[in-house]
């Protein structure tokens, strides 16, 4: 294993403009790569692969995997299918895995869980996505002794939030270990039978003080 673990970042395909070009591009917010690099890892972007037949071919050159945030589940079927297959393969292979926001939701779906399609219809407020296109702040509480608490370094965690979907029924093998203070919505889930399999509903890549991505890189080192 390299002294700098290689971390795959599942990326979106979006219309973008740069220089004189206006075209489809593979992209992610830069914060993901910067967080991996600050922690001593090598960040590798993974675009959706519509012809994926062997997820193990990807895992063979990765030391860890991040399922990143992005569009709602169901809006981009190719990306959904690719990331669910890759996430499930990572879980089966015990490859360190971190799901961020949408990524946590896909982890849950990969193991047979379900989603709440629009949280305000259930929780009665918009606190999880106050302003589309801007992160909001709210606290989560984490279970003592959990991977989520160890990764965050605290039992109460201020978070950057931007989502209107959330996990409902929990997928096989996962435990909920974090909850929103405002309404007790599940905000972290993990599989204790794996070295590092953690989903967080917040956005650590948007907060330079957050430790969750560094924790993944450290797990991928071992």
C-alpha cells in the first residue's frame, strides 16, 4: 500500500463553463479533494461508469472510497446505479467507506433501506435545507463510542447541512449513531462489523475544521 492512500471520489457529470468552453464535465466541489490531500491522501475522481460490470476493478486501485453529495437520488440514474454498486462492493470488501449526504443515503439504499423523499412533509420544517444552494448550520448528537463520534472527535457536532431527503428504514447491518438535535432525524449510520463504514448526512468537505474525511484517510492507511 502506498504511504499516501488513494481515495476515490465519486463525481457527477454536469454542464459547466470554463475558459471559452461550455460542455459536460466531471466535477465535484474542490473541498473533497482538498480535505483528502490535507490528510495526506491522493484524491482520484471517479465519473459514473454506465458499463460497470466489475466493481472490484475499481477497488483494486483504491485504499478508500467517498460517496459524495450531489443531486437527489432518482435524478441521475447512471450515477445512482454506479455509486450503489461501488458502495456495496466496498462494504463487501471491507474497504474504508465514507458516505456524505447523498452518499449516506445511497449506502442505506444499497443494503435495502429506504428514503424519505421530502423531509418537510414529515418533520414539518425546512431546517435541513433552509436556503437552496447555501449550507445551513445545525447540531447533531453522536453515540458515545461510535465510529461517528471517533471520526468527528466530539459527541455534539456542529454541521453544514443541505438536504431535503433523508433515511427512513435502515438498511441491513447498519446502526444509526447520530441524530439531528432539532428533530432526531438520523444523521449518521455505520456498520460496526467493518473497519470503517460511515455515512454522515452533513458536509464535512465544506468545513475545514471537520475531521471525518481525515478519519477515512487514516483508516485507509492501515
